[in-house]
C-alpha cells in the first residue's frame, strides 16, 4: 500500500474505544499511537472504577500491563436501545483473579532469577526492586524462606516469633507462680 505525500494514515481502530477496570494497581501510561485525550496521550485506570479509553490504549494496557490486574469490561446494549450497560461485577472478579495470578508469576520469576542467576553463580543478589517489595508486602512473601538475602537489606526480625516467645515466657512464669515454684534466677532452682 502506498500513500500520497502529505496523506494521513489512521489506524483501522483509531476511533474505537473500550472500557477497562482494575482492582489491583493503578495503571498510568503514555501510549504512542493513541488519540490524544484530556492529558495528551497519557491515560490512567484507577482501581475500582471503569474507564473508557481509546482502543489502542486498551490494547497496550491489556498486552503490556496485565500484571496490574487490568481487564476489559464487557459492554452490552440494552434491549430497548437506550444505551449500554457495563458488567463491572464480572470485571472485578476477573481483575482480582488476574492480579493474584500475575503476582504469583512475578514472584516465581523473581525467586528463580535470584537463585539461578545470582546465588548458583556465587554472585550477590542486588537490592529488591520496589515493585517486588510492594508484591512482598501485599502477599506476605519472604525472601528469607528461599535463602535469598539481597545486598544492603537487613532481614526484618520475625515479630510473630518474638511475640510467641514472650507469651511462652509469661505463661511459664504464671504456671510456676501458681505451682509455688521459683525460677533458678530467683535463687531456689531445682
């Protein structure tokens, strides 16, 4: 296909749109080739709200930013012809499932990278990227469970274990007090 000099070529779906939704992370990206909107070619999909975007933006978000939990919202025409309805409830369910599946995939890939590329080759594991730190906080994963200690990061003290040890010591003291026994530190001993 050839064009005349000065002719404008517009993508086939340039004027089409689609609805997107996420329950995961906010999606904000500048998309080249998309028609300009209120913020130029920068589009944002905030969690919990369906957003109408140009087709090219939706295609880009769904292909390249799926890890944020962004999904397409099904739009159906009303039978009386007065407009359309959005199936946000289904989109919410799909978004949560996709977000969790993508978090699990990203976590597996990060752990595999750390172990196979760094630890097995006796190289230091670099500092954890912010996106993985957010994933760890969100899902409760621990790098220490895999023997991974990134450079410059102090492993957090396990608060749950410290609380359990304090509770055991307190209960032991109460039991000894109830039985009339004293601990070896108090002088009697056994």
